C-alpha cells in the first residue's frame, strides 16, 4: 500500500449500508447522520468527509479518516493519477483528477496510480468546490 496515513483526523459513524467490499472509498454524511459512500462527487449534498478505513456491515461503526487538511490518507484510484494532481471523487467513491467545475476537491496526490483500482496516498485538504480548471 502506498505511503502511510499521517495526521488525518479520525471519526466513527454508523454505516448506512454494507461496506464490506468498499474499504478505501470516499464517504459523506447522509441526512440521517450516517456514513454513506459518495456516488456523485458533483452533488452539493454529497460533500466528501473522508476515506473509509475499515469494512463494516450496515449499522456497524465506519472508521473514517477525514479530508481536513491535516495529513494524508490512502484512497482507491478511479483512473490513472499523477503525483501532484488535484483530487476529487468519482461516481464510485474513488479518487480522480479534478477535471469538472463544481466537483469537490479533497486534496493532492502524493503517489501515482497507473490504473483504476490501484491505491494512492494523498495529502488532504478541506473539501472545496472546483471553480476553475487552471
């Protein structure tokens, strides 16, 4: 696994679904205050809060390392990613390069990924909406 996790704050929340096969995916807090997988990184209502670090079933505690600007996390890549790329979240909760206006930028890649499914280490930032691609 690339890099290690350092500095990122950690929280636990009740899992809104079965996440036994989605470890290292991006999560958000749903309207029931439960942890849910980001499935549309462009939705205002799905502001990413961090990365799932365990694999809980529905109703159990989800361990989340936060996108808080205080460290780095490991996350599944949804495409090839280069070191230094600005990172946002795909429709499957994976890291992709920030290439859409309105997407939530959550950090920058510390390590690269050659393809979907690889894991990268990324420096976190407080989530902000992408308003420029330059």
